């Protein structure tokens, strides 16, 4: 048995000797690999001036470096206006909020022929009109009443210009004026089926008799193409002129349920009901065009947008969509890093929602962090890529506590190492042109949940 073991060991030794003595290529490869590992261990510890990312590695893990925490001065202002052309959804309501005051939301939209070149025949009469708007969602406590008016636009909407939230259109007299309940779960009977998730009301058939049936029978040329039609029949404005309630409706104009149904008959002997549909643009290639309008009244709000403290900052700040309130942030002392050439390894900001201020209003799922360059605002570069195009998402910090976290490493690097200038920041809701979501935040002066701003950096050797 001992001889067998010695024989086995001898074979192993001979094999290893053959490997090292005969396989020259293997020896060269091993030496090259060893050199590469040595080079990697050396260069991974080097840091260049003014870079983004970790400068040091310890046990193959990045070291964030020195942490600096900066105080943040924050206060609330209001937007002058925002671009609301072609919003994701139309907004309609008159919402009264004990913290944010009131906001009137309305929208203007084109209408289009469900079928071009309609052939109605002589003596066609429009008997009734049903307007149906498909809910996308609602905001606030539903069940309150709305005083809805619908009026024709005087001027056609133009594709090549931007429409702003404070730009109220010129309209004719209303062709619908009705009291409705804002309730997506309310059941509506359309004569055949029972519908839900649809806001439905009647409109004056005389208007549509004139611009649709009479004009078509007269042979007007703009019925051959919707691009021509929207120039001759500009569209409609929808608004809530009531005293207000506790909710606002969001509507999907591109949904199949959003339609204006014109019921008509042709001649006195026609006993079969007919319907012709007008849409808001549901098909590919339709020249759809709409924009939202907002009018805010902050006189009943818990804050004063005209008298904010930009010197010391505020205890609480406010953010609301739809041209509402915005939070301005100024990072105190960040300018001390300018031109130091430090590697900015990480920068983060955490903003807390104030407990007890949300219900019954859902918090915005995402807030945007913008750089304020006086006349323009730009989304920070950290969130301008397709990998993370939004911003700080709301996340639960405790049982009933929510906060918004922002990673702004690139922003800080650019400010201190390239621009040499620290600009103010703005917090706004995402998709602000098509929602009135709102949130109350702990300001820089808040004793328990102030804004947190941390920078991790390493110095060059």
C-alpha cells in the first residue's frame, strides 16, 4: 500500500514538472495575469481631480469618503404658468383644500369626425346630444357636485405653439350647463347598456345641428378630412363654474368611452334611431390637440405665496401640481467645495412629508428636482437619462411616515467642479400639467424632519 501511495505521488510530481517545463505558453499567460492583477490593485486606488464616483476601494468595496451635511433653506412660491399642451389627461373640477386653497381646473380640446364625408341626407334633424368623458381617475373625496359648462371655442387650436396653464381660451356662450356628481362608480344608462367610469351629460342639439348636420348637407368641404374640420370647428372648453367640492376629475380623452353622440333622424317617416359620433382623437393620425387651464386662489391657504421668508426659510413647505405651489431649496455652504477638485462620490437629498397632512389627498408618487436658472428650469442630469427619467419617489420611512429621496451626485459634481456656481433648486410634482396632486413637506427649519442634504467626497493625493 505504501508503494502505491509513493507511486501515486510520483505521478503527480511528474505531471506538475511537465506542466512547468514543457508548457511555455501557460507560464507566459500566468505571468501576464499576475501583472494585470498587480496593475489593477495599484490603479484602483488612484483618484483624479474633480471626478464622479468613488475614489478608494477597501476590500474590493467602494469607500464613499468624507461625509458633509449641509443645511437647506427652503420656502414656498407659486408658478406663474406651466406648459400644458397635449397633456396625458384632461383635468376638470373646482377643488377646495383647507391647506392649499382652491383650484379651478378646466380644459380645451378639439373634436373630430368619427367618420369623414358623412351622408346624412336632406331633412336630417339632430334630436339630442350625449357628451361622455371617460374617467382616468379622481383626486380627493368623490361624491360632490360639479357645475359643468361646455362652450365652443372661438379660435382653432394651433399645432405649432405651446399652450400655458394660465391661458384661458375665448369661447362662445355655453351649449351645456348642468349639475353633475363627480363619481366614477356612478351608473349611467346609455339607452342600451349601463355604464360606469363615465361622466355623462346632455348638450344643446341646436349647435350641432348647425355646425355638423346643416353644414354637411350644404356640401361644406371640411367634412372630407379631420385636419380641415378642426380648422372650421375649433373645439370645446369644459369647466366647473360651481362653488367647489373636495375632488377633481381626471379624464382620458383618447379612450373609447370619451365621445359626443349625436342622435338624429332623417325625414318624418324615419323611425329608426341613428347616431353619429364625434371624438376627441382616438385613432392613429387624428389631429388631436388639448390643453389644461388652472386658476389658483391661495387666499384660503395655510401659507402665503406672496410673503415667504427667503432669508431664514420656513418650517413647512408646499408642492402642488397644475401651476400650483412649489418648494424652493437653497443649499447653504455647498459653494465651499467649488474648485477644490474633490471626487464627488455621492450626493443625496431627503425630504420628508409632514404626517397628518395628506388624507384624503394621495401623495404625489414622484417629485421632480429642478435646477432654477431664473428664466428657465431644468431637470437635474441625474434624472435625465432613460434609466431613471423621473426623480425622487415616495417611500415609506416608518409606519405612517413618507419621504422623498433624491440622488444628485452628477448635479453636485457639475456645480462645484465645472460650473463654479450653486443654483437654487425647485421641487415640483411630476406630470404637473395634468394633475393637482399636493404634498406638505418638512422645511429646512423643521425641528423634527428638516431637509437633509449629504455629500460624500474624497480628496486627491
